[in-house]
């Protein structure tokens, strides 16, 4: 089987609806649920923005607002899941424990 065929076997075409327009999207089979849920989330945020601004804002601007909202949410999640400060504290604690154990067992 050629490499191109193997890639096609793992991917398939779905159609997602954003801003009343269908978009074809090739995705990995394992990502189908994630892709469909992402499309639903974008659609829901788009409808909320459209209802809030009562059609006084152009579609392109509504989509920009949705992109901004999703990006902001993503950044908040990234910051919330940043374990770097905790990893540093844990590393120092382990070093202190190791130092204490080394001292205890050397005596």
C-alpha cells in the first residue's frame, strides 16, 4: 500500500457548518468527535454573537469576535494548566528530602 493511500485510510471528509456555510474538512478518524464538537462550539458562539448584535455587525466581524473569544478561552486554559511553578517547587522539595536522607544515612 502506498503512503498516500495509508494517509487517506486514516482520514475522511466531514462537512462542518459555520456561519450558515458548509466547509469540507479532512480529519483523522480518531478526531471526528473533537472536530464536530469544535464546530458546534464555534456555531453556538457565532449565533450568540449574531443574536447579541442583532445583525448590525457584518458576518466577518462576528467570526473575528468568535475567534477572539475562543483564543482567549484557550489562553486561560493554558495558563491554568501551567504546572511549571509547581514542578520547580517539587524539584526543590525533592532535593531537600534527598539531602536530608543523604545526611541521615551517612551518620
